[in-house]
């Protein structure tokens, strides 16, 4: 099976969302990705929740 024919793994989706979150994703990677929109939405929501929790933790540590 060719790399382009198989769907994206969980690690592929996590890397894609993480690099997109940081703004460093290449166009070639975007065009080559075989992900479903549901995968991206779920991974992005998890990243947003983790980001918010990290910010809250830092604020709590700094203000206490």
C-alpha cells in the first residue's frame, strides 16, 4: 500500500494539528494529508482544552 493511499494515523493527526496550531505547517504536508474533518476537529478541541488548562495553571502559580 502506498503512503498516500492509507488514512492518517492518530500520530499524523496530532502532528498536523500541533504544527497548524504553531503556524509552521508546510503546504506540501497539507496537500498530502489524508485526514477526515472529524479527526481534525476532535484533535483541535483537545489541544484547545489543554492549552486553556496550561494557561490557567500558569496564572494560578504566578498569582498564588
